C-alpha cells in the first residue's frame, strides 16, 4: 500500500504550479472576471505548451500519455490559481468522452487539437437532475440536433460541444448553421456560461460503447478532478488568510494571535485535510477504474465542495472589511467555490449519490 | 403577552394606513421598487420629496419628543408605522444613517444651537447625513483610529482617512470621530465633530464591493477645517459619544436581519426540479426552509421582545448582539440554498435568470459583508461573552498606553 | 403589542423556581436516575401543592384556573431543575386531552385527581410516524383495547393511559385486568419508559369533538411546553459551564478568559435566545389558539431541541474530564436533552412539520 | 499511488491469515466479542494467553527492531497484521496503553537494563502497563502537574494524585510523571518514572464515567518509594519524555477514530420506519449517512496517508491532530442520528432494544469523552494553528515562572 503521489508526479505538479503562478495571476483572471475576455487564452496556451491539457490523452493522439493521477495534480494547481480556462468542459469532460466513446476517426480528428489547445469543447454529459428550465430539452434524430440547453460552461468560446442527449453522446460543431449562442451572466464571471439553441444542426454520435455508462464514468472522473481544483482553491484561501492575520493588527496584537482566529483557520485546515484525503482516494479509483469509483468520487466532490465553501467564506471573513472589496481576491474564491460546487450538480445531489453508493455496497 | 394592537395602536395603524394610501404607492411584489428607472440625482430628489411629506405628516420622528420636532409618540407607534410603511414603495435606506445613527447622536450630545440647526432639516430630508467612523486601521478595533484633529484657535484641522462610509457621496453632513490627543490611551483622546461634507479638503471615493455594488466610500480628509462650534460633545469624550451611536445602531440593525428569505425559498423551490419532482418536496430542502424561518423569524421575535422592553421603559441590552450573529448567518446559508436549487442553472446571475433570483443571490454575495460590517461575528460574540455572561475581557497591552507609543 | 410575560406571571415563575431549586436537587433527580425510584414523588407533591399541576385546569375541575402561559413557565423551571416527574405524560398530554375531548363526567372524574397529583397518566397521542416496531399497534373495539405500545413515558407508575388509537382517543385504567407492563431501560434513566400490552382491556373513549384534531392540537401544545423545558435545561447548562470556566484555571489563567471558550458560550447563548423567542411565540399561539400554532409550535420545538443539544454537548465539553464523570450533572443534561428532543418525535420530524406549515401558509 | 499489497505484503498477509485462522476465532458480527461471558479475571487471563501466543509467533511487535525483541518488520506489515486481526476475536484494548504508549516510551528512553527487563514481558502480555500522567489540575495544561517526587538517597518518594488512568486496576507497571523540582518553570522540573503498581502507598479507585462505565481510575500516591534505577530518562527531562509518548499516542489514536458507523447507520435506517417508509429512503437520513462516511473514512484515509509516509521513513506530523478533531465529532453526530432513527422508541437503551443499537448508543454517550481525552478539541486546534499553520502561541504568563510561585 502506498497512498501518495510519486516523486515524478510531485515534480510535475511543482512545474505546473510554477508556470500557473506566473501566468494565471489575479490580474489575468480579472480580464475574464471583468468581461474583457471569455477565458484566459494565455493560461490556456501555457497549459497546452506544458503538455498539461493532453496529459491523460495517449501520445499517439497528440497527448502526453501520462494519466489521470497527473491530470488531478494539474487540476489542483489550476484551482489554486483560479485559472480562468475551460479545463472542465474541454479536458475533464469532452476529451474523456471522446477517448472512450469516439471512433478511431473521431478520436484522431479531435483529441490532438484539444490536447494542443486549438480546439475548445464545451460539454454537458450529466443528466442535469437539478434544473430550473421546463423547456430545456435536446433531441437528436437523423443526424440533426434540435433544442436548447442552458448554463453551458465556456459555451461562447467553444468550437464543439459534447452533449448527452437521451441515451446518446453527440458531438456538434458549434460553427455549423442553426446554432445560436447567448451569453448568460455567471455568478462567477471568471467562468462564463452560455445558452445554446440548436435548430436541426448536423451532429455526429460518439457511439463506441454504452453512452450512459461512459457518461456516468466520465462524470464521476470530473467530480474527482473538480475536487482537486476545489482543494487547490481552498488551500490558497487558507494560506492567504493565514498570511493576512499574521500582518493585520488590532487591540495591540496581530489578529492571528486571537484564539477565535486560530481555531477558525484550524477548522478550515481540518476540512481541507478530509477533502484532500477523499480527493486522493478518488484519484486512485479513477486511475485504476476501481469498483469504488462511485463512492470515492461522490465523497471527494462533497468533501471538497464543503471545504472550499468554508474556506472561501471564512477566508474572506478573516480579512475583515478589506476582504469585502472587489480589489481583493477573496470574493473570486467565494464565486469560484460556488461555481465549481454546482456546475455538475450540487453537494445535495452528490450526497445522495454517495448515500446510494454506500447503501448499494451494503446490500 | 399579546401580539395584537392595543386600541390606541389600532387607531394609529388605521391613521397611518390612510395617510400612506393617499401619499404612496402600495407594493405589489418583492421586486417592486421606489424610484425604479431614476438616476441617482432623480432618485435622491424623489426621496427627499417623500421624506418632506412624511415629516410634514409627523411621521419622520414618531418616538422623538415634541421638543425635538418629533411626534412624541411611543416606540410601539414607531413599530406600527414601520410595519405599514413596509407595504408601500418608499426610498430604500437613503435616510437610514441620517435618522438611525447620526441624528440620534446629535439629539443626545448636541448643544441647543446644534439641535435647533440640524434636527428639523434632517427629519425633512433636506439634509442627509453620513457617519465617518471606521478607518483602514480601525475596524473591529475602533479605538485604533488615527485621523488627527489639531486645534487651531477656534477651529480644528482634520487630516486622515475614513472608510466604509455609507452615503458619503450624497450626504450634506457627517459625524466625524478623530483623535485630538495623542498622549492619552487609545480610547481616550478622541473627539466627535459635525462636518459639512462640502468643506474643502474632503475627497470621497466609492468603494467597489465584493458584491459588485458601490454603497460605501473611502473619505480622505486633508486639512479640513471645522469650527469648534461644530464639535459634538466634550473634547476627549468622542469614544463615549460614539458608543451611544453604536448602541442605537445595534438595535436598529435588528430589522435588517429579519426578512422573508424562507418564503422566497419556498417559491423558488416550487419552481425548481430535483430528480423530476419539485425541489420543494425534497426533505433536505424543506429542512433548509425550516432553518431559514427559525433564524429569520427568530431574529424578528427577539427584536419584538426588545421593542416590548422599550415600551416599558427598559433598555434592550447587549443580548441584542445575538440578532446580528444569527441573522447574517441566515443570509449566507439561505442565500446559498436558493442558488443551489437550480443546480448548474442556478449559477446564472439574476439579470439573466429572472428578477425573483435577485434578492437571494444578493443576500448570498453580501452576507460576508453583513458578517463584518457593524461589528464582526467575533465582536458580537465578545460582547455576549463579556457583557452578558460576565466572562473576562481579553488580556490587553494596548489599553492604557499613550496612543503615540502604539503607532507602528 | 406586548411580547413578554406579565409581572404576575414572572412572580409565579420565581416561586416555582424557588421551590424546585429546593426540592428537585441533583440528589433527588439521581434517586430516579439510579433506579431507586420511578419518579420523584417529592417533586411531584410539591408541584401539586403549589397548584402548578392544575395551573391550566379550570378551578371547577380542581385546577388553579390560570392558563397555558403560566404552564409554560412551570415547564421552564422543571426543565431547569431536571425535574424527574411525569409532567409531559400527565399534564401536557393527558390532562389537556381530557379537558378537550372528555365528557363532563370524564373531566370531573379525572382532572381533579390529576391536578392534585393523586392520579398519574401516561399518554401517547401523536401517531408515532418515526418507529422501530413492526408489531406495535393498538385496536379499540367494543370498549376493549388490544395490542402493544412501546416507549411509554412513566408507563410503570401511571394509573391511567390516554392513547390515540386509529382516529379515536381512548382512556384506559392501567389497574384493569389484561394490562401487562414491562420496564424499558431509558437513555435518560431519570425519565423511565415502559412497554404496555393490552389483552382486551376495558377502556372508555374520550369522544367530545374531533379526536384527530384534538390530538394534533394537544401535541402542538406539548411541543411548546417541552420547548420551555428544553430552554430551561439549556440555560441551566449554559450558566453551569459559565460558572465552571470562571473557576477552572489552565495555562496560568481562568479558562473562561480563552476566546475559544468565550465564543463557544456566546454561541450557546445565541442558540438559546433564538429558542426562547420561538418558545414565547409558541406560548402566545397556544394560549390564544392562534392559526399560527402549527408553525409556532414546530419552530419552538426545533429551535429548543437544537439549543439544548448544543448546550448539553458543549456544556459538558467545557467542563473537561470532570464533566465526563457520573458524579457531575453534565451527562444528565445530555441524556435529558436527547429524551426531550425525541419523545414526541425528533427534530427531523418537526422540521418537516414546520416546512409543511410554512409551505401551506405560502400557498 | 496504490492501495494493493506489494508482493511482500501479500505474502505476509497470507501468512498472518493462516496463523489467525489456526489460533483465533473469526468474527461473525459486530457484536461478537472476545471473552464474552468471562469475568474480569478470566478475561485478563484469556487475553494474556492470547498475547503470549501472538508474541511467540512474532506478531506482538512487528515493526520493532529485532534487537528489542520485535520482528524487525515494516510499518506496512504492522498495518497488514492489524487489518487481518480485526476480522478475528481478540482482546479489546487490554494491551493498548502497554504497547501503544508505555512500552514505546521505555524503548525510547530506557536504560539497557530497563529494556531487557520490561520489553519482552510486555510483548508477551505477562506485564500490563498503565500511564500515570493526567492530574485533577493538569488536564489540557499537563505542565501544571503537582505530584511530588522527592529524592531520598537512592530512592524517590512520590506523593500526589493521578486521574483518568486506564487499566490501573489490573496493570503491573506504570509510567509515572512527577515534579522533582519546584523551583524550575512548569514544564521543566518534571521526571518520568517506572512504577510497580504493587508498591505500598498506591490506591486505585475506579471512575464512574458519564457513560455509566468504569474504564478509568483515580490513582492516589502516598509516599510511594521508587528506586532511582526505575527513573525513565534524565532527571528534569520528564516533559520531553512525555511528549515523545504523546506523539506515539496521537498517531495510534487515528485507528480509534475511523470505523464503520455509516454502515451501521444504513442497517438501522433500513429497519426504522419514517412516515410508513424505511428511514433509509429519507433524504436527510441519507445525507447523514454520507456525512458519517466522509468523516470516518476520511479519518481512515488520513491515517493511511500517514502510514505511507512512515513507510518512506517520514514522520506524520502535527497535521494528524485533524484526525481526532474530525473523528470524535463524527461519533457525536453519527451516534445521535442513529438514536434519532427510532423516534421515541430510539430512547430505549440497547440492553432492551437490541444488540445492534449498542455501539451507536455507546458512541453517542462516549463521544463527549472522546472530544476531551487525549487532548481536547481546543488543544488539537491549537496544535494545528501553531504547529502546522505557524500562528503565534497564546500569550502566557506562566511559562517561565518557578512553578512554586504558580500554585494557588
């Protein structure tokens, strides 16, 4: 038993962290936050150049040929630096679905261009069991896609979309005639959303294997990868708050010497440790395609959502008034924590997923 | 124990109701707003006109003594008025600092001349006031403030920086706390002033909040000259003056922390689908609605208890600190639950998702501010622990030293 | 509007407190806790002599003729002193049901003897929607009661039982032939439980008015009264912990000067304030039979259960090791908080009741 | 990252498994117990016999060096053994203090003679040890202990009172921390001893716990004479000796805070009815099961990560404090939820309700103890805040003063 990442993996993580710390700065993320860009092309380019986008894509398909464990560590660093890039939609979801459900032609058509960052994909492959829209439905028949889907991450910049339509996985070129895109204001403007309508748009099916089970498996993997982003973001807010309370003085002492402040930070730390432990277990389950994947992924997602929410809320709080200004990054973590925690279903839904997995295993 | 009006209260309620029906527009929905579509200048003009009508009818200061220009009514009448007014479209918070914070301080500490000069115009809405208290290095530790007041003949010269000043960009006057003596310990040596916001040397800059709104300001003071006649209360007694201000504020805050988020949650949960059924049928959602009610209506009940105490001539005490502690948390938790109802679609901002989502989303993003402004969670807990439960204050090294020696 | 108890009511409360503080001491409660008695007869006798048992029973039926507000204040003091007496079963439930559903004969037969403490009643009049037993069911036909009911409070000492059987309220003399009683170990041994079986036992119906709606109304009232007991108990633990931390020293200071200790006590205080506010609102709704009663009672019960649970858990914790000994009263509050919080259904059930009431009002 | 055994681990697991099958009885249910029906003396005799067999097979001290009488194996082998043993009926905690706390301290600080004399008999179960550390006035603040050790020629005379001593009533030996110098500051001037529990002057009295159990004792020491050869570590270095003891304990505790409460909750919720349906179908119950798993299995995963670190020769550090903080809370919350499943009937104690309720009820009533023993929640948070996050220690006035002056 060895429940740890290898030294090679750690070195890779450090390299990614070094690059993202340089590139995905607060100023860079704010170009997206403030609406000047729809994603950080610079961060995306740097991740592509590092080989990070194709890290779980085989070498013969333009990837680096490493694996999911390495992709988890990329995700952690992206989360830490609030990277404003379409990792979830293009890499965690679309690339994974194409890898598993695409024909050889589809794979060699799209994966090299996704891996090198030239093609961005958006994707919704979970059945969206939490929803507001009554008129949101897609149909795919005779090679034509019709209907509407809302709250697509990166929908305005994506070249293609990978969508679960009933029991089929469909890939559609968003430059095709009949596609209408509408930007949708996002509670985390650094991760924009869009509404897409399709009027009989020509699309192709990703038909290798069972679509529903592939979609499920990729969704579980995305839950693990998002958990790493969340843990990275949570840890960033923890240490930013720690640094601040060591500087800020009140009542004649640094506020980091007040027990209420210390214990709040300790609670954040404990929540993050639990989330990290489950995220690692999820990484192992995803990398080995273990039977434990459903419960491992669900636990990782719930623990990480809870930890990032706590860390973002209390990290801001520990900054006091200054933390509540737009200029400080605290609110960016608060927004990102919410976005990451809901985009593939909330912690409520994933608690239910976890309970169902545990009850199923007990039967 | 009786939640019904006394006969006098019922009469007054009917009178208020008639007046409001004649002078204001009834609210039809939560999103219905006073002055919708007006720009800030137009909005302020409309707000002032409303306040002037309200003052003329005697409702601007119901519980203030007649000698001060008030109606000389009871606190219960003030509550009755507030309950009725809430059903109509009236200006939102324009006069809150004026009439809830600044003017009560002037009424308590001002000279007869100051009261004569300032109370009536504020009641009428001619003057809007702000409160220049917090500073970058003086938040929870207000005693740490460094804005300098130097005596120069019959005048004071003020320099420094204030922050989180609500309404400073449209206020005519402000109450201003500054350090007039650097050799006294930190909470001594402070003096309160009344400042005309048009005085040269005042520079007001809006603060961009985490919520992407601009309700507060930084105020830079550079050799601002204030005549000594504008001093509010004795020299060196500014801390005491301010404490009486904050005591008012703490109680007034109560109403800001109740609300009907739980009712909004019900409506939103009815419109959301979870696993093919309305989210309102899910047990965890229902528990969340119940908890939102317990916190929000609990806060309202605590405030009503405080009102009843006031009616009997008692003072609701430091136990009111629980109101803000519980209420601000309810915003954070309840706002988050509302957003969660829609799953991924819940992440769409209200401007694109629908007006019914505006308030819950706003509560969620402004809750962190509510947990900080007007005394952080930690300050509220210290207040309860020390002033209610009698636990020892934190050991302090800064309390008795000359302030000059504390500055780094 | 006057949201407060009157001065007369306050004086009465002080009198009850004075007596119960003298009588319902830790030693007295421990006679029941340790199994030497099934309830504190001494406390019961004193409450009867004070007129507290019949405080909400009309004078012509042997009561004091005051009302529910006064009974709430008695409940608060009983909770504060951990009184080991059958208030819930005999007074909050049985007497109230007999008052509303009994014939004149039944009322004058039982209420005077309940009010003077000579007759103790046990009662289960909620439908027990949270249950373990599959074989637990009562039937009442042709004047005969048959079946089993478990976890009856005070079932070993009661003279009569008032039970909701299907849609009927039934009063049964427990001395009648065919009744079998089995003591059931209780998680709060100071509030004992019993299992009762009935083999065609002669019983009479309480048939004035609609049984289901009377049972519901009395259950809601009991929720309010238990909330007062819980608030009393919670406040007792809060101030016991406060006193202890002002005495106990560690690291060279009283531990009550540590911010983590202070803030924990402040959190307990805030929870109790919220619970008290809802309990008072519940008292008003019960006393005036207001339409708000369902939500007022449910909110009072949930808030009070949460507050007492928190106060008992953290009150014990603040005592450190000594708090974890049998000799200290901390565990008695922990046990009582659980008992009071479940005996008429848990906070989960009452949260659901509250939500249903709120959703119903919104419709 | 690999949760599977290495080939060596797999071989060792198979070997252990064969040995256990030949020497112990497999556990059939959670309630199945070693030595059921035996009285304490019989239970201890059976436990010793088991431990002797285990020691003879080399499994009593798998990771200890051969020179110390251990097997010289890896920490991973120790884990493998533990996983397999957990499936069999073995004595519960009799040797936990012996082999988890006391003997590692002897192994680290003892003289060659002490190690020769004490290690092997403890591994074999001939000697059972206890740890005489806490005192009534020295709980969280262990440095405050007042048991007095006075030198008298080649002996020490010990007087004072210890508390919360697990197993003192059946232990043959104890490690004992006492104050040998009252003029040094509080955490200096302490010395650790080995004490034979049969020495005259020792009076052991059981503590009646809040859970109605008797696992701990008070130990009164009245002029207990200990030869200097029984001193453990240098005079005045007792604090350092004890810290190494507690560091061991903190890690060992990890396993006590994982568990399968979530699985028990599933079974109990399937057997409970809420509104006519199994409680396991209720969304809040399901969320509670999920949370119990996240906490308990999270703790187990953190411990596994620590084990992996140990395997690589690293030391799991103060971050392990999170384990106890999270784990003890999981007991309190999960135990309460189990009891709540039955509504009023859930209040019936397991002795009358059924064996499957024993563990959850016990977890609930002993959770408050778990949050205190071995370092309170607050001590764990201080450890994380100061030792992991680098925040300043609480200002202290008692650290450097002669202990004599601190005693009230």
